[in-house]
């Protein structure tokens, strides 16, 4: 038979993959830390460290089960630092007669592996990752003929398909599919925030390896320690911790933001899910079972709100990615061209909301959804930043950022660069929304009520500037028409003052 090489990528750490059910001495699993994967954008150091450490632990785990493993560390001499050259080298090294891989989740790697397939002179076999709840093409096949691609209809079909929160095959539990109206309240400090019982992983050796390899990165990793779950045991521990302490309030406060607290009641499961240490269905089932067990603690509204994120949004954005790549990565509906203000890399801005969200991201490689969407994303869209620059920032800074999930969220949902394919309207707001959902404005040097003048909150004039400059693209959108009625009714002088104030801000973004 000869040796078969099986590639396990850094986000394919699935303990339950059928590959691992049998131990075969003629199969060599290969995992590789590569400069290629650290350098396609500038990454947060925690992101690089967590991926490498999770890979190392996964390799040790499968080795301990009796599987053969070849692990290429970042500083190994034979490491060619590039996927295709490493594989060619390994095939030669083992005189392998077969190469197998799990379908990658990123277009970039899919392309590289397909090209490699053509150049290798051994048979190649690609298999599923056995992780997702829908296939790459399910969404396209289901919704391509529909007038509008709505997450809601896809999500309902997934609820039915998997029988999640259902009273009968066609009847959602409690009679409603969506309990959003009962969720999304600001957090006023009434309920105690969960004291997360999370792992503390000291990664000094790994950090040394990163430095020795001369990798470029940014962001903080205090005491070389991260609290992200890096193996299956830790991932299960964080899941359990969230179900116990976070889920009871998740729905109610999922859109809330609070100074000094970067996590509130969020699960922090995205890294473990995205590297496949956790299966989405085990997370969904854990939430559903908690609700079944104690509906008084785990309300239907809150549980549904959480399940919707994983069974709905997570699968939906992946479907959009595989439907629309590679063109999606070029989309720029508004033709935005500006660079990111420099303070996106430091958090040094007078705008308290942005300072909080960016500093939190630099410290933890994390921000929760509304911080990403309604603070950093909102500002970038109002300021007309090029979506490619916005994409690169999100892809680099967040621990959970893998392009299949980062790009539709950033370019699509947050920057409306796809012209409304994923979302129905741009997510932009004045200070009003941020003030409603957080305590940020009360601690800001800018005044949330003012539209013009040195103290005016920049969001307030940039908001109207955004609508005015994009009139031809947006005015006919039925979900936005009302904004133009307001703009049209605005006193001409007042409007002019607001627009020229915004112009001034746009010329001086770095100084805000
Ligand atoms: P929770 O709030 O506890 O939610 C539970 C889980 O639901 C998450 O772990 C995640 O798996 C899933 N989920 C929630 N919202 C989404 C969503 N919109 N799309 C897909 N899955 C979702 N998520 C990523 O995993 N990687 C990214 O690179 C990423 N980039 C984003 C960029 C922008 C501009 C925005 C607006 C959102 C992005 N998201 C991304 C979605 C979401 O913000 C994160 O999944 C979430 O903040 C992760 O934290 P958590 O695990 O505490 O999530
Ligand atoms: Fe942000 Fe404006 Fe509020 Fe300041 S006033 S925190 S800049 S929204």
C-alpha cells in the first residue's frame, strides 16, 4: 500500500473526525506551523500563539492515541514555511503513495490545494471536515432562485432540518421563530456579571519560538498568558461555564456594551468552534438541554437568541462565502478608498466608545458582536474606509477570525460592500444607538447630543454625510427611504453646517 499522508490544517482540530477512528501505521498525519499562515495579514500575537499551541496539543493528543504524526514546528530546519512546498517535501520524505486533505474553509487554501493536486504525482483525496451543519453549497442551492437572500428563512429551514427548539416538525417551540424583541436590552448592572472560570494558558515557550522565527505581529499578551481554550478539555470547560453563568442572560444583554467589561454575557466560544475543537451541534444541544431542564433560568427567548447565532448566522455566512467567492473579496459597493485611521492599531482616540472597543481588542484579541458591528464597523463605514483595509484589520486582530466567517461579517454585514446581498440595510448609527446600548457616551470627551462644533460626537455628522454622499445608491432602498425624508426636511443651512463639519472630520480622521 505505502504511506498515506493526511494533512490537518490549524483550524481542523476535530477530535471526532472519522479519520481518527482507526489507527493505521501506514497513515502519517501532518501538521505544520508556517510563516505563510502568519503573514497573509498582520495578526494579533494571541491569534498566532493560540493557533500554534492548539495544533501542538492536538498533535500530542492524536499521537497519544497511537496515530503517527509528523509535526513541523515554526523553527524546524526542514520547514519550508509554505503549504505546497512542505507537502511536496513530506511526500518525497516518506515516499508517500497517497495524499489526503480535509476541505479547507478558506478560498485561499482551497485554491492552493487544488493547484497542488494538479502538480503531485500521487493520488489525492479530499474529504469533508465533518464539522458544519450545512454544506458549502446548501445555501446557494436553497436560495439562489429567491428574490432576496434572508438569514431568517435559511435559519428556519435549519431548525426544521435538525429539529432544534421545535414542538412539531413545522411548529417552532412557543409558537414563534424569533424572540429578538425580548432580547437586546442595555446592561444597567443589575445582574452580576459571570466570574469566568476560564483556563490560563502560559505560552512562554511558544512566544520564544515566535520571536526566534522573526514573526510580525501586534496586540498584547500579558505575561505570555491567554485564557482561550486550547484543547478539547478546556473547550468543554468554557462551554460548561458559559451554559452555567452566561446563557441565562445572553439574549437579554447580547447587544449591550459596558466600559471595562469586554465580554459581558458572551460565550467566548468562537475560537474553539472555529478551530473545530467543539462541534456546533454539541453547543446548540447544550443550550437547548439547559432550556428544557430549567426554562425559568434559561428562557426560550434567550436560548433561541443564542442558538440562532450558531445554527443560523454561522452557517449562513459560510454559505454566502462559498456562494460569492472570489468576487466577494473585491466588493466595494460605495467605492470607499480611505485608509484606516492610525488609532485602529493603538486605541489612542478621544472617542471613548472606539477607545474601549479597540483597546479591548488589542488586549484580548476579542470584541463582542455589537462592538465589532456598531462601534468599529459603524465608524469605518461612516468614514468611508476601503473594505479591504477593514477586512484585513478584522482578519488580523480577532482570535476567531478565519476568512469564511470574517469576510461576510465585515464586508457584507458591517460594511455593506456587497450592496445588500447579505444584509438589507447598512448598519450605521449616530451616538444615539451607542448611548442607548452602553455607558460609553457618559465618559467621552465628545458630546453625544451635538452635531457640529469641536465637542460634537463625530458619529452624528458623519452619519448624515454618509447618507447624503450615497444618496443615489441608497435612496430607493425601502428600508432606508425614511432617512432621506428626514434629510430632505432638514433646514438647508443646518444641513450644510453638518455636512461641512463632517468633511472637516474626514480630512483629519487621525486626530479624532
Ligand atoms: P457569542 O456572542 O457568545 O455567540 C456565540 C457564537 O455564535 C459565536 O461563538 C459564533 O460562533 C456564533 N456567531 C455569533 N454571531 C455570529 C455571526 N455574525 N457570524 C457567525 N457566527 C456568529 N465571528 C467569527 O467567528 N470570526 C470572525 O472573524 C468574525 N468577524 C466578525 C467581524 C465583524 C465586523 C462582525 C460584526 C462580526 C464578526 N464575527 C466573527 C461574528 C461575531 O462577532 C463573533 O462570532 C462573536 O463576537 C464571537 O464571540 P463569542 O464566541 O463570545 O460569541
Ligand atoms: Fe462614541 Fe460619540 Fe458616544 Fe463619544 S459621544 S462615546 S464618540 S458615540
